[in-house]
């Protein structure tokens, strides 16, 4: 029998092929199901992993914030501490309670002193912020899905401190850095307490006791706690509506009448301020709204969220997009409102170095600020040149040039004065003062904070005007209360003037601190030994400037103008070499030719100069060419060559617009007095 005759084979073959097709289809379906299952498992794992990572975002933010504060804003933190005070003294502690919210201010001042070590103070503050975040979640019972919302008030607390900028110099009480976060935590206390009460009567008693005691301790933060607790109770659907309305009405009555009753026990504030006690207090009304608003919004979050959180129900689904959006918005808001100004940061760094009498550091901070902007200045110049190309209309050119002004680096007058002071202390000012970039950039500030407020006591003390320094310390105490800074400078004034009794008064206060105790004890040794004082720093470098009749006068809140007049218009009976060096520098700053020759004569006479400093030679050569020289002077070949080069450059590069020509001229002659004389003009001081 042949194969083709076997009728069963084709049937067998077809049957087998059919079975294989069925098995293949089933296997394919299983494979696709496995892929979908594995994809779903992988997706679920990714979602769960993302959810787990999102939980740690607040901690990541905290680490980043600590790094920024510790390494970039350390001098801001030190300035906040320098302008505050906490004394381990019974009278100081009792005096803190003279206004409502006294305990909050006292606790804030106590913690502020740890900003003396920036990384430590920042760590404490950030720990309190994290505690606020987690307690907000628990107190308001925010579902897990919506927990990132609790980061909003924390972000507002950060914004309130780090958007301050120059406002730090006009705060009446320098407990503002820690007080708001402590007050926020205090406002959460009644929320936890009211959950443990069952009856309406017990809730009302609790809120009454809390408001009556909390207002003297925490000020307006106690009212927010009362209102939030009442709102939480009001949203409790298990309680009768009439009872909830009763609790809410009584709470509002407590918030209104407790301050009215408490006012009769206080004498140091206005009644209208009762509902603002505990919030930052500012000596300039133009700053009040801007500085208080972030803290007020953070507090407003609590009652609003107490109402809203009851409507937020927990679900199995996790909205990663929503949580991520809240984190991004919070981080963006903090960075957007953060006060970012390199000049302000440099001023604080230089001020700190002046307080430590580290003069080389002062100059180094200045150079670092200038060097950091070299590339950006070059880029701005190239962009401006490209935009000006082909533009012939002068008005249009001027408009373009003005629009680029802010892109070029320019120091503030405070930076320049700190730099000149440091160079004078190192006897390098007449060689180097005009070799560094100069100018007068105004503060990036809501209003211009006078230099006298910011650094007047430092400049006046270092230039020997010790009575003026003391005067501004008194102004500071009256306007902004005591601080470590005022106590130090008032003590140094009394030591210089050999007023031992008053010196001991201020040093005794500083001995009741943690971080200034050692300094105060060291200064105490100098109060009884004028010889030792005269050979120790900083007094050794201050006394030579006190060669005139020391008097009390008025600077009209214009420190730079006052110093310029002091050194330019007065002649002490017994001038010292140090005084004449400073007088010559200030005379060169005035760009007054007759005054320069006069001060140059006294400088040569008292300093017994063999060769004039480079910048002085440049000024003398320039003034001698502009007007008839008063007397002949020898000039170095370098100075003569630089002057000739300057003249040749002016012939081939005529100046039509000062702002337009300033940058190319500064690249070639920015380290000469010629550039200063022609291009650094119309400077506004403050």
C-alpha cells in the first residue's frame, strides 16, 4: 500500500496541525497576558517607588535649605544674630514680658543667638520647620494624598525670613527669625488639646483658658490657635449645629475681648496693635505690609485648612502629579521670593570682617565680588555692542545703553567705603584704592536704608569719631532695642575714652551671653590699663585718627558725606601720618583739585615720603596737566607712560556717551586715577 493510499495520514496531519494552531494561539494569549501583567506590576512598582520617594521630598528640601543657609547665606545669619541679644539675666527676662507675646520673643531671642554659628542656627531653624510640617499634618488630619499641602505654610515661613534683605536693619525686635515658626507651633497646641475634650463646656473652658494665657505668651499666634480649633470643631458633623455655632461664636468673642481686657495690664503698646503682637515689628511703615504678609498667610492657612481638610477624603489612588506640583510650586515660590543680591551678600561679609578687624578679608571679599562678574560684564558689553550696531539715532542709542546698565556690575557705596577703610588700616589705600572697580549702585531695596543705620557705628569708630559712633549706637537702641553689636561698640567707645565705669556696664551685660563672654572678659582687662589698650587691636589703629577735638555733631544721616567733610575741611592741631593719609584719600575722592594739593602737602610733610604712591602720582600728574601745578613732583616712568597711553586712547576713542565708553575705558585704564576722575561721577550716597 502506497502512502497516498493511506487515508488516515492526511486526517492525522490536519488534526495535528489544528491542535498546534490552537495551542499556539493559547500560548500567544498567555504571553500577551503575562506581558500586560508584568507591565502592570512594573508600573505599580514604579508608582509605589515614586510615592515612597515623594514622602522624603520635605527632608530633601530641608537638606538643600541647610546647605544654602550654611554656605551661601552664613553672613546674613550672622548679621541677624549680631542685631539681636539674649542675656542670662533676670531683669532682661522679666523685661521681655512687657508686651503680649513676650515668651515668644524671649524664646526667639534665645534661639537666635545660635546663629553666631551659622550652620548650627540654621539646623535648629530647619528642624523647627520640619516639625511644623509634620505636626500640621497630624493636627489637621490631612489625608496622605494631600499631605504636601502642609508644606505651604512652611514655605511661607521661609519666605518671610529670606525675602527680608535690607529690611534686617530696620526690625524693631530681632527675634523675628525664630519667633514666627515658634508661634506657628504654638498655634497648633489647642488643636491637639481640643481633640481630647468631649463636651461643649469642656471645649469652651479649654479655649478660654488657652486664649487668656496664650495671648500674653504668644500674642496673635494664640488667637490663630483658638480660631483654628473652633473651625475644626465647627466642621465636626457629629456635633449638633447649634453647639458648633456656640463654640465658634465664643471663640470669636474671646479673640475680640481678651486683648481689650489685657490692654489695661500693659502700658508699652497701642491698643490698635493688640491683634498684631508677636508679628515682626518694623520701624519703617513702608516695609510693614511686605514683611508681615508671608507670616500672616502662613497663619491664615491653619483655619482655612481646618475647614477644607474635612472635605478631603482619603482614597486608595495616589495623585503623584498633584503632589509633585505642590512641591514644585512651593520650591519655586521660596526661590522666587528669596532675596538674591550679590552686593548685599558682599556688604554683610565685609561688615563681619570689619567687626573682626580682619582687614585683608575685607579687601578679599571685595575683589571676589568684582572677579565674579568679569565674564558677565564681558557678555553684557558684547550684547550691547551687537544691539547698537547700525543704530545712528543718538536718543535710541542712549535708550539701549540705559537698558543695559543693570547688567554691568557696580559696587555699592558701602562696599567701597569698607574697602577704603581696610586699605587705610593696612597703609595700602593710596597705592590700591583706585586700582579696583568703583561706583555707586543703589540698594535693591524697597527704600534705601541709610548707611548710618547699616554701618555708621563701624565707620565712625574706626575713623576715630568715637562720639559719633556712640551716638548711632544710642539711636539704634532707641529705635531697634539692644543688640550684641551696640553693646560691643558702646563698650569700645567707653574703653577708648577711659570711662571705666560705663565700659564695665556694657561688658557686664555681654558677660551674661554665651558667645561674647570671652570677648567681654578680654576687653575688661583693658578698662584699667590704658597703656595695654593703646597697643592692642583695634584701638592701636583707631587712636591715631583721634588727633582733633572730639565732638558730638549731626551727620544728617549721610555717613559718607560727613566723613568726606570731616577729612577734607578740618585740620587737626596735631595731625598724625594716619590721619593725613586718610585726608588725602578723601580729598582725591572729592575730585577737588585745590583741595588735593592742600592735602598732598600735609601728607608729604607728616609721612616723610620718599616716593609718592602710584595713585597719588597719577592724580598729581593729571591735575598738573589740567591746571597749573602747585609744586613740581617726580613721577615714575610707569605713571608717565600710562598717562601718555591714556591721552592717545582718548584721541582715537572719543567719548560721546559716558556710559557707553565707560566699559572699554575701564578694560584699559580701570586701575588708574584717570579713569576714576573722568568716569566715576555723579555718585549718589545714602
